[in-house]
C-alpha cells in the first residue's frame, strides 16, 4: 500500500505521458451526468455507477472484464462529446501532467449516432485544447484505430478523411484492440499509407498479450513506438534493436496487471528493460477504467523496482525524446520540463523524500 504522503508526492511530480486513451480516462462524474441526462440504462446512484464502469480494485486480472468496461453509446449530441472531452482533460490536472500525447478513437465517439468522423475529431481537439490550456498542460493527439471495430478498407478511408482536417496537433496514429485475433500484419496497407504520407508517426499496441514476433511485425510497419511490448523481455535481439533504434516501449504497470498481461507487478519488465538501457516510458493507459492514477504507478515503480528520483526523470526524458513532435519542439519541451522538475525538487519534494 502506498501512504497518502507518497501518493501526494508523486501527484506533484511533473510527468510526460505518451500512452493514455481518452476513452479510458473519462471524468466519471461527468460521464454519470451525461448518462443520466441521456436516460441510459445505468445505475441511478453514483457509487453503483462507479462500480459498474470501473475495474474493481481488488479483482484478480481479467482481460474480458477489463474490455467490457469500454462502451461507446454514451453520447446523443456533439455537445456530449465536447463536454466529456473538456471535463476529462481538465481532470488530468490531478496527475500534474506536463505534456501528453492523448490518443482517442474517433470511430468510438461517432459510431452510435453516426456523427461525421472529421467533425467529431475536430471537436475533441477543440475541447481538449481548451481544457489543456486552462490547466497549463501541453497536449498533442494520436488517432486510434481499434482492431476489429471496422474492416481495413474502412480504416483506410477514415484515415484519408481525417488527413483532410489538417490539424497540426495530431502527431500520430495508433493501432489498439484485440491483438490476438487481429495480428499486426493485417494492417499493412494502413501503416504503409501512414509511412508514405510522412504526416504522422505510428505507435502500435503489440506484445501485450502476444509474443515478441508481433513487435517485430509492428517495427516492419514503421512503428516508432510500441504500446506495452511486455514480451520484449523474452527477446534479447529485440531489446538490442529497440535500444539501437530508440524505439520506445509505452509501458503500463497497473493496466498490465488488470488485463493479465503481466500478473506479478514486482517482476514487471519495465524494471529490467530500463536497467538494460532499452527505451521505456511509464504510462497509465486507461486510468478511469483501472480505478487508478498515473501517480499511483509512479508509487508502484518506486516501491517495487526501487526507482529513484533520477530514474523517474530519465524515464520522462526518454518520453520526450521518443515523442512524436519535432526536434526543436522536443528541445523546448525538455528545457521546460527540466525547469519544472527543478521546481518540484526544491519545493514539493522537501524535506522528506523517500526517493533520494
Ligand atoms: Zn493502450
């Protein structure tokens, strides 16, 4: 168990996050309000709603239970989409994020009401940008394609359509969803197009519950980062390749426990891979569904792996270096980040830091 004091301390530590799904990071009170307003079949009191929407904190790992928490029928108007995005991004303040590449799946926001996908995408950006500005968070976005939700031709035309909205805040494309039944190879056409267009970089969920061969497949499709990639630990050649080519793993301790991808957090690959020099980053994945916060994963990494203050700074610098922004943007971000970390060290962390 983390003490309230350490949890509080890690909440104040400035963080760079590369792997967080908006659909898994909703502000729960806002979602409850929207669900009630739209007369959806949900519990009438908030605690029961919370129980139904979140993964139970004391539950054993359960991949299907985890997935069952994602729903996309909440919205009845574009205003609902705007509101849930705005309130959710505002709620990220509790983790003191400094920079985020927030991913979302326009199809999930649009499918129930058949909203225009480009319009929904622009709206999410508008709401997210406004909220981020208000809490002093720097934000960029990744567009998620969810395996199995639609066929490949549909994904290709959606990708083409979204290119037309031409928003510089979108910096990448992500492939998520059921990696067991939809291997990376099936999406070659999509990622070939992404690579040829040179507009966006790619990150692919791979090696979360599949062998490292799927990570190699993702690399063949020009993935510049890998979502989870826990099975990298079984493949020394892959570890070397990721290190030499600075392809980062976006790792998520609590999420991996709940889905059963890595059941013993003490032995989570983040620790040995980090010490081998493989670029790893620390992320939350779906904090609301997981009933957790990114700050709690920091606490776990401190307690279980013995990560120090300097280790956490290193992990965050790796995240900056492997983010999808330009080199000059990275430099500016890094300078600002180091300043924020300096402030944290001077003010928040004194006098009783367990991490020195
Ligand atoms: Zn994910």
